[in-house]
C-alpha cells in the first residue's frame, strides 16, 4: 500500500508497473499522513485490519508539510503494531522553475536551465530528514527510502534524467520521472 499526498501518487504508476505480482494500492491521505489527519487515521485503521497488506510506503511533500515527529511516529507505529513493514520515502527536490523552461528553452546552456545547486535543496531537505531518521531509529520496522540520489548528484539536482524531463511541474514527477525514481527506489529496497 502507498499512503500519502500527491507525492505518493506520483510514485504509484511505476510501482504498479514494476511490481505486477503485487496489488499496489494508493490511499490518498488528503494532507499530511500522520495522526493529526483524520483521513490518515482511517487509512491506517483499514490497512492494519487487512492481513493481505504487508508493506506500507508513506510519502508526502515533507518540505512543505513538515514532519511532526510524534504524530508521524504514532501513525507508523499503528501500522507496525499490526505487523506491517513500513517505508517512509524522504521525498524529492522541489525546483524553483517549471519543467517547460527546462524542456523547451533553446540555449547553449540548456542543461543549466534544468538544474539547481544541490545545496539549495539540501537546506530544505535537512530540515525534515533528521526527523524521519529519528522516527526510523525508534522503530526497527520502519525504514527510510532515499530518493534524492535519483535526481541529484553531489553538486546539483536536475529535471533531466533517463533521456528527458522527469517532472510534470516544479515538484511532481511525470510518467518518465515516476519510472526513473521508482527504479532507483527498487534498487535500494526489495518490495517484490
């Protein structure tokens, strides 16, 4: 099961394609997937009661929504207490420009129109990644899936991957991007 906001949804198409032997489902938390959200609590209850759902991936736009350690920890504990293995996706860079600029601006410096310095993303990322790590350290059934390396090198983050633009807007993956990031995710974690 995939639980979260639109940052979970953009992973769904490729997860469903790459894991055909699994019945991948997306549950829209309609906001931050933690115990402060009644939709998320209802989803957690449903998943906890379903013995057929063994693995839960939680993803959200953590940079915008923030991470409330106590509430997210309580949410994932309600899942792990029912025997679920939980993975939290650490989220992807948000770009300060639209992919249209990247894809269609004609320039000698075309690749630079598709990149931003890694340090720009790391400032925002580091604000919440530490909280995710603390939650995982408290619960051995929770793991963090790092996805930044699918988009960022040591020095920059780029919308150009896998032979084309991988974002549909400044912070959501398109189909190519979903496949690119999920392929990276599945190299990191065995979900089959």
